[in-house]
C-alpha cells in the first residue's frame, strides 16, 4: 500500500483535488490524480483481492479507486459486493465500480436487483451503468425495471443518466424496440423522465 501510495503522490494535482471538493466529491484524502493514471498504476499491481479489500477501506481517493482494478472480479459475488457497497459515497466511485468490477462479475444480475432496490442512489446508479456495459441491458425484465428505479429517484440526474445508458445499450443490442418505447411512455412524469425521453428520442432515431 505504501509503495502504491508513493506512486500516486508523484502524480498529485492539487487543482483537480480542489475542483472535486468544490463539486461535492469528498474524500478523506485526495491527491487529484487523473483516472487514467490511477488505472495505469493499479493495473501494474496485478490482481490481489485481499490487498484490494484493504485499500478500499482507506480514506484515500486514489487507493479506493485503485482497489477496484486490483480486486478479482471472479470473487465478486452478491455477498462480496455488499461488503463494498457502503464505500460508494459519490458518483465517481459509482462509475468506477461500474467500469472496473461489476460488468465482469458473474453475479451482476443478482447485484443489479439488490442495488437498484437498495434505496441508495449511488448504488443504483452504479448498477445501471454496469448493466449498460453488458448484454444484460437487452433483457426485458431489466428494461422494465427502469420505471421502478426512476420512480424512486424522481429528481436524480445521475439515475436519469444511468437509465439513458442502459436503454441506449439495449437499443444497440437490438432489444425489442416496443419494450423500450413502452418503458419510456410508462415513466413517471418528473424531471428525470424529461431528460431520459429527450435523450432517447434522438438516440433511437440515430439507430433506425
């Protein structure tokens, strides 16, 4: 961990860290290292799940992000995912979880069901983004779940973005177009829905 932290500190960017704090992405300690650099440094470590779990518990942004790339996706069961869930405290961590770990877990469908009904906005967002990166996005029950998720977070921009990502992926994977269109019609009338419908209108047109 000390070696990893030393490499992160060499890439420190105070201006980026300050900007992230301003926009609400709070961490105990934040060196402002860019995500591509964090990923590159973490990838050089190889897979070590126990180390990853230890790093994830640290109150250091770069170590928590690196942990997701050092963790072993094959060990990421529903139970294991639950142990990591409380650490998803902002959209950046939610997005990195959806990029680095969840799409590669064989338990993604179970995790999706649990996280999208958890009452935790960041967990739900992470599950939506992860599903959008897999063939799970084209399954009818996953598409239909969008209505319930958006209803839970009627004013959430990130949930709306996650819904758009999933529905766009479903359309790209040639999911039943009628199912997607019905889902859009049945969404609750709120600000999140306005965003989703506007985005999906041009995306669906582009795929025709």
